[in-house]
C-alpha cells in the first residue's frame, strides 16, 4: 500500500511547554462525567439500541466547570487538563454500548443477570480494548496523520482550541494560532456553548421529573383507530432524551427507524387483526384470541418475533456489507504495525513527551492478567477455547475498529457487525464441538460481550489519542486517564443495569400463565431469592429459583418455587419482558433492548433452534426486501422491533435537524464547506450540545425515577390517582392531545437554540 507523505505538523502546545496536564481534578472530573454520560447511554441503548458520542459534551462541560471555578479564585485548567478530562470521560459511552448490546441477552435467554458477570465483562472488555490499541498509536495517529482523519477526535480538538484560555493561546504554535485566527475570520471560531448543554441538562431533568415523577402529563400520546382500520395506531413518547437522539443522528437514520415503526403499527398489526379476528382459538405463539387483542398484545405475541427476525437479518446483512471494510481495516492495521517498527522496542522509549506511550511490558502483562481473570471467573463459564476466541477476535476487531474510526468516524463504525461476527463464529464452533447446553449460552455471550466492548473502546481510545496528538498531549498520560475512566464506568454501569432491570421487573402469578399450575423437583434447585421492588412488601418469602426450559407445563422462563415444588411466580424481567402490569394494576414500561435481542436470537437460533421460525423468517424477508431496494435494512429493522412511540420522537428530532441544517447551509460561512467540514462544524453546534443535555438530563432523571419508584411506590400510586382524577393533561378525553403541548415547547426551544436565536455562543478574540 503506497503511503503518501504526511503534512508537516506542529502540535497546539509545544513539547517544551511545562503546563499542568495529568492532575487529580482532571481525572476525577472526567471519570464522574464519564459515569454520567455512560449511564445515560446505557439507558438509551436499552430503549432504542443506539448511543451518541460523549467526547464533545464532556469537553464543553470541562471548559465550563474550570472556567467557572477560575472566577472564584481557583486556577483555570490548561488545555491539556481539559484533554485529560475529556479522555477519561469518553470511556463510559463505549462501555455502556457494549454492555447494553450484549448482557441483557442473558435475561432474554432466560438466565440470571448477575452483577459479578456484568462488572467482569465491562472491566475486562474495556481495559482490553485500550491495551490492545496502544501498540497501534504510532502507526495510526502519527504516521498516518493527514490520511486518517478521525473526525470526532479532530472536532473535539477544535472545541478545546476554541475554548482555550489566554495562557494556552500564548503557548500555542504559530500554525495553531494562524488556524484559530482564520476560523474566527470565517465566522467559525465561536466558543463552545456550555450554556446550551447545561440548559439542556436542566430542562431534560426538570421536564422528565414533572412528566414521570409528578405525572404532569402522559408520557406517551397515542391514537388507536377503529373500523375499518382496527388496531392501527400512532403514538409518540414525549421524551427529551429521544428527541435529542433524533437531532444528533439526523433525519436519514431517524426516518428509517420511524419507517420501521410505521410498517409495524400501520400495516402488520392491522393485517394480523384483520385476518385473525375471526379465529375461534388462539393462534400460536399467542395465548389469547386475536379478537380480544389490542395493538400492544398483537405486537407482543407476533410482531416482536417478526421485528427480531428483521433485526437479526439486518445485522447479518450489515456484517456482510462490512466484510470488505473490515478486511481493508485489518490489512491496513497489520501493515501499519509493520511500518511502525517493532512496538516492543519503540513504545515508551521516545525522548519527546508527546511520543511516549505506556511500556509494552505494562501492556503485555495487563492483557495476560485480564485473560487469566476471565478464565478464572466461574460465573462467566469461560474455558480455554473461549479465552483464545477473545484474544483472536479482540485483537482482530480492536485493530479494525481503531483504523475504521479514523476513516469513517465512530458513528459509522460497524461495532454491531463485529459483535454479530464474533457470536456467529463462536456459536458455530461451539455447535461443531457439541457445546449446546445452557452454560455455553453464557460462555458464547461473554465472548461476544468482551469483544464488543473491547472493539468499541479501541475506537474511542483512537479518537481520544488523535485529539491529544493535535493538542500536544502526552499519550502515556492519556492512556492512564482512559484506563482509570473505563474502570470507574465499568464498576458502576453494571449495578445501574441491574437496578434498571429490577425496577421494571414484574412477578406474575403462575395462575395467569399456567391455570393448571406448574410443579418441579426442588432437590436440584440450589439458589434461593426473595422478591424485589414494590411486590416484595406483600410477599417476603424466600423461594427456590427454577429455570424452566420445557414449555409443556407453561411458558419457558424463570420461576420462583415454594418448598413443595409448586411454582408461585413467573419472574418477568424489566428488560425485554412480556408482562407490563403488576397484580395491583400498576403499569410498567419495559426496556425493549433491540440489539440485545439480536444477540440472543443468534445464540438461540444456532445452539437451541427453538424459535417461532415462521414469524422470524417473515422478518428476515422484510430485511432482504429492503436491502434489495437499496434501503439500509438494520436501522429500518430496529424500527420494526421498537414501539412506534420510541422511534417517532427520534424522527421529530431528525426533522428539526434537517430544518436547521437547511438554514445553516444558506449562511455564507457554511456555504463553501465540504460535507465532512459541515458535519464537523455542526457536531459542536448549539443544537447538538443542547440535545446532548436533553439526553443526559432526561436519561439520568429516568434512571433516578425508576429507582425511586421501587421504594416509594405508594407515593407514586397516590400521585397517579390524583392526576387521573384532576389533571386533564394526564387523563381524560383530551390528554393525548394536551400532552403534546409541553413536548411541542421542547421542540420549539431546540429549534430556536439550534438556529442561535436563543443561548447564542460567544466568540474568542
């Protein structure tokens, strides 16, 4: 592969500058922000299967926090400290994506989601991805500067340069100072709008609290049609987090996802109702007459399997499409290692602090320790073959991810496709050697989860190191920072995942799912547990845990059994559960986790082969038809699987972005920008920053409220009863229309801020 000569490069801060860089406050701030954005990303990936990058929001918040502290006598942070904060804070989002895409599949497959498992997978995957990427830094970041663009990393460096303080500007290289002056002359040198992201966070937090905790208005506005279009429906979840996601991902992907929802709710569900209404008995896998089903019942019984088949096929299609890119990335990565010299000798030996990495001894020992830890953890059911697969796929996809991130950016990096490939090959190998029992589900999923998190974090680390390279940071200190940030996020995201699942878990009386009752031998059942959440108040007994895989007596799933062997409760998980009503009538909104469903169907389809294949294949055909029509199948398929109420606010946010970008392109400062330059500029625009605040504030409020409702369910019930009786925005004939009023105000505010009519960012002189 011919190598073009990289352009001459001067870092923002000269190597001789002695400015504070790796400080305790920078690390602590970044780790805390990483946990916050990681938690909000986990919430998002459980709801809609996607996340958004946290690097720029963390950088902007860091600038605002330390600039504010400087006004009360605390030393302002240097640009290198801000870079350390941003680096430590970026790991949370990538770890959250890997956890949310894979670990809930354990629940979907009918097994326990154990805290130790989640934390081990998060820690091992997060740290492995960073360590495996370090030997690639010189080849990808330094030698191919000017060739690999790393768009998010470059945009983040631009944000930090724009917000640089006077001391940083004075220490900047002449070329960096000229670059800033040119940007300001073109109208592009605006200081990042910290007030936009803080305003978005506050509004998202307050809005969601008033909506969900105080029952100020309905959280979903819905219209169900009658004859002749029975069970057709439209709905929108009035969520600031989903609106912000839509604005950030834009109109194209948002439109595809909403299109999938339209297919489900305005075609498939009405079709099933039309053809099945006259049946005199339930149609499997449903358990009740179609004539008695509403849109939600039909979706739960039939459309979810169709959507899951579409998501699985879309994932496999995206993998096939990505194979040339993956192969290209692998070849390029291996070639880069070769031309970069022997990393065992080079790493850590540079005299220039801007070219100093963690030593390869540290990297090598770290990888060995992590792999040993994976094998020794009994809960992961890992064996030597699984560990070898983690090393092979981990190195392969960390290399691919690190390079592809430089070429096409993090948002286009096919991490899901890499995870699908890992699971496919792992399950096929297990099938060949005869490992098809339940524990091997967990082994296969653990392999896929660790590789997914490692490849995701490898790409994130590459972006951060690119930002540091452009700013003149010390790579070794950045690598310490992201290791610390990743460890902090990994330790807390696991408990958050379990708490969210517990908060939405419903204990269903066995009589509802198996009128004749269910019985098993309690002698082999070694684990006992009590109910958690609101239902624990009415039943404090400890029960035996029974994983029922035989559907002869009743639905397969996890049951709580008394000492006599009689099943008392079906434990319906909060993630991808089928039951949304507790015995007292409380309605519970489940997390759909579409990407985790894809992973569970790959494992179940290969190792178990117990699926309603007719419905799954219908979904496969939908994805194939779309791809034959040159429509990207995966985003549309996710929309088929998700409730229309989740994809419609994403679509609305995307349309607001389309309106704003259309106006921006008429601005002389943006008219001559290329598509890539325009995207880089708008990635740090007030609209994106406000949307990031919407996401963080709305998601954090959602997590806190879900947890609080577990302990204060009676207070929540009292507020609900009052709102039903007295609040027309929450209940009554006009509530579905009235609830759109506060959501409309949220949309208008986003549009005005994005157009810079409100909260205008300042400029640096």
